[in-house]
């Protein structure tokens, strides 16, 4: 129930043909910092987000990815991936991110975070890595990383502990949500038990199940 912040990463402005935003600018290139960084309800202080229609906001204020999952990708691709290489603000160690329960709360540094939804791979991610079939490969691997709400704002730094202080009883995990939406539609009915799943995701689930939108 205890892990560590391996790195805190802040996005710089990247201009590239593959950048998804209309401006051609992306914040996917996150760089590690040794400083304390304020995690706010609307996002990470100093972090650049190029396409706010799909990234950022209260339900996606922080993106976390596990060192252990990054290590698998390094072996698969045959190259090193530095912290922040997945576009994550928070690189975790000894935390089962894929197995985290929706609504689970993490005490991280002075902040309190809540697991909300998995990341969906996009063409910007594939362009950043230079791997044309990355969306397919990332989906099949199904270790998407976690978006988190900031329930209590506070400073976070590399080396801080990550303590899981609450885990909802419904048991719907981040990995199940990702697989239900992309690989295993038979899991969809189970997702509605996760009350902390963001409403746009719940609406998507209801649509796919053929029920009313609200």
C-alpha cells in the first residue's frame, strides 16, 4: 500500500507535425525536475498542455505512469525511456497503477490524489515516440497509466512516498476500464459500479450498452 515518486515531470512546448492540437504544439514531452511542484485541482503548476479538449482539467489534472511498466516498454522497443517519456507528470515506483481501483485515493507528498480514468493512446503519442503502430501496441499491452483528480492541492517532489489511503469496495480497476472500452466490451456493465468514474466515460459506457444517456 506504499510506493514512491520516482520522478515529477513537467511538460515543455513542443512544435511538431504530429502535435495533435490545432496550433501544432504539444505538451507531451515532460521533463523531470528536482524541485517541488504544486499539484493543483486544475493541473500541475508549470505544465504545458497543448490540447485541452482531451488532456487536463479536473478529472485529468495529473497523469501517472509506473516505472515497472516503462521498463517493459524499454525491453520491447530496445531503447531507453526517460521519466516523463509517456507524457506523465508522475512517475511511480512500487505502485500497481493498472490494478488501481477507480476512486482510489493516494496521499502523495502534500497532495491527495484520486484515480479517475485510464489514458487513451493517440496519434500525438505515436508521433512523439516515432512508432507508427504504437496505438495498437499500447492498447494490446493494456497498461495505460492513470489520470488523477487533485482532492487536496499540495507540493510533490521526487522521493516522496505514495500511500494508498482509501480503496473503494466496488473493485473496478483502471485496467478493467481500459480493457472494457477498447478490448473486452463484455466488461462494460461492471464499470457503472464505479461512481467516481468521470461522467463523460459513464455516458460512453451507457451508450455502448444501449441505455439512456443520463
